[in-house]
């Protein structure tokens, strides 16, 4: 593999793959680096109902796979590796990975974000023993069991609905007295006979012996603490952007998201960011794809100038 490229894309989710499609189709020599699965977090979504062109819905895995194949068709090169460091301050940008150093004149950062952890006692102890961050991956393990979903956004509510296929009861534990998910998702969840919301509450501890058996939950208004018997816990309390390797070269906000202009350009010429890693991202597949396309178009104009 020639290690010098026109464009290097970091991350193989919808933003990175869309950037790969546009950059490769523009005949730019383009490499996409992905450390895990093409499609990013959306690959874990059992059904996506709001992506245009699929009136019956489509699985997140299928979206990622179709984007991947489309990008390869136009000549995108890929590397399975993790980015460990960067040097973006010179005309030729260097990307350090577990597969070696690579260089390019333009870089698109589309590494997305990872699921945020609760940070409570018992969480790390019971990972893969009742604690999960992917209902699509682990839901079938809890057939006829009682589970809890922690969170109130779209991901939490959609995964709670998915879990009703297996679990006998699904608690949705949320720190407020109403969900943040879309109205459609809320209505479906709150009308489901197997879903029970636990309002104004936060998890303080996850307990069990060999496996999870109980959550200790505190009501944020009354201060009352109680136990809820569960066999599984699915955590959806937000995301952490994958920007640790950027150090102080790129301007990021206090939460770690990359700051860009409307062309997806960062504070460094020739360096762009797209998708969930970007500040003010809507964190939707369609907006991530749009970010990726915009970033690639901007990179092409930069290189041609």
C-alpha cells in the first residue's frame, strides 16, 4: 500500500463512508481508516425508519454495508487500524496508526463517538454479565427476563422497543419526567404494555452475584432510594466523541466535539470534521452523510486550489 494519499478519512461510519464516496468519485486517492466495524454505531440499530428512500425501514447494518460497497466501487481504499496520533500542522498531514504512519494533503475526521458509561459502582464488574451497551447485540440473551434501559433519548427508547421482542418487562429509567426521544418513538414506547417508565430517577449502583440482579435507583426529586429487580441493564446516556488522539492541534469544545465552519473545515486548513464527532451535529444518519459529502467537496476544492 502506497502510504501517501490525497485524502485520509478517519472513521467508517455514515459520515466517513459518504466522504469516501464523494472523494473517490472525484478521483482523489483516498484512504479510509476504521478500527472496528464499517457503519459505526448505526450498524447496531436493528431498524432505521427515518432514512429517506426506505419507506419500510432498513437495518443500520445494511445502511453501513451499502455505503461501504458503494465507496469501494469508486476506488476507496480502506485500512483496519486504530489512529494513535496525528501531526496536522504542516502541508503534508501525518496520521499515525497501529498499521503504520500515513500521509495526505487533506484529512477528514469522522471518528464518531462511543457510548458513555454511567460511572456507577457495579457497572464495570457486570459488563457482559448483565450490563450491555447494545440491545441489538445482546437482547436475545434476555428472553422472558426483566431488563432496564437507562436514558431517555432516541437510542434509549428505540432500543427499549426492540427489547420488548424478548424481555417480559422493560423499565425505562430516566432522570426527568418526560422522554427526550422523538414524539413517534415516545408514543410507541409509552403505549407498550411491556414498557414501564421510572421517572425522575438515576441509577446509583448495579448489584448482583455472578450476574446482575438489582439496580439501586434514587429519585432526584424526593431523594428516596429503592431497589428494582432486573436481569439486564442497557445503558444509553449519551456519547463521548473520539477525539483523544487529536490533542491540542484541533479546536474542540469543552465536551470534546470538533468545532467546524459550514464547510466542515476546522481551524487547520485542509482538515475537516464530519458526523457525530462535530459540534452541533444532529447525530442522525442523514446529517452525518451530508457532513461527509460536504467535507469531501470542501477537501476537493482545497486540493485543487
